[in-house]
């Protein structure tokens, strides 16, 4: 691997302390994390994590997990971007629609050009009157895109890597609904219009679902990154995690979704390489 290649991990860690040890096994330079809790002491000594608080007030309750960015090697340094809720953000702050859903940092490689790294988590939401069991995340995904817009002044010329768990499907919906597929599609279309293009992971950079889901188009290159809790990772059949980047960045993304490489979360790890 060239000396100036930056290795990046993306992972929804499912609130598990054990996930930190699996993350360190990747020996990446940087990690974009979702649903992550405070690292245990033995791991905390080996990493640098953004300074945002771990305890957040959310919808009348308190949670102890959030998005985060972790520096895992001395091959990169970072300048943290301070986030504040909309309405509280001041000069020098990044206004975010929902605390704990977006973390950003300016990354400075030992060699190579700086870039902006962003960890994204789209929250699942329910209908206004909470009728039925319907949950959706396209609304929160669009809020994240609105927050990201603060880094983008034009379609070209920026250097951004944004990755995370959007909790929605690419190119279809799990129940085969054209309506929901179209709603999900607006998320990817809006990111592309803003100058952030889907990098992956897409096949062959990760195994595909087997058996093939009935609603998944036959020509899809989706690779499963999530499995239902209580089912083995070998039965994973849905991609919820994605990597986006500016068009001039040379970035690859691979889903580490084999049963023997999955890890303790219901989401698999994604390994990225940013080349000069």
C-alpha cells in the first residue's frame, strides 16, 4: 500500500464496548462510527476520539451513544468540527438537526491533501400519530444532507468523505414498494446533485445476499451490511450502510461482510482506502 494512502473504517457499533476491539483489529488510520458508546479504558489509551459528550438528551430520554470519529494511527491528525443543535449554533459551530447523528473533522494526512470526514446516522422515525408500526428514515437522511450542505459551496472542488448508516435501501425497498423505493432514491439523488457520489460498498467489494431477497432487483450490486438481530450474519440480506465522496477523490469501499469477519454488531465493518 502506498505510504500516502489513508485507510478508513466505517461501522455502526451497536452500542457494544466489545466492538472497539474489533475496530482496532482493522489497523485503520481513521474510523467513522455510528451508535458508538464511550470506548473502554484499554482501547481509549490507543485512540483519539472527538470531544463531543457521550450522554445526550433525546426525545425526552437520555442515551449514551452517538456518531463519532476516532483517530487510530499517527498517520493522520484532525481538526475537530464543533457541532451544536440548530438554534444554539454560533459562529464557528456546525449546526446539526439532531444531536448525535453527525460528527465531522478536517483530516490532515501525514502526506497528501487534507479532506473533510463525516460520520452519518439516519434515525428511524414513526408517523406523527404513531399509528401502526411503520418506521422510516428518509426524512432524517435529508436532515443530514441539509447539515452536510455547510461544507459544500459548489458541485466540484470540495474534498469530502461521508459515510454511515442511513437505515434505508438503495435502488429498491424491502417490501417491493415503488413508492418507498422512489422516496429512498431522493436521498441518493440529492447527495449526487450536491456533489457527493455513492462509492459503495457494491459488489464485488463484499459478498452478496444468499438467498437472494425477493424484492432486490436481479441486477443490483448491493451487498448486505446489516442482519436482523437474532439471525446469523450469514443470513444478512440488506444494505443500510453507504460511503459517499467528492468526485475527485480516489476512494474504494469494501464491506467486510463474510460470516467470519463480521464482528459483534448487527452491522458489518466497511474498509476504505483513500489514495493520493
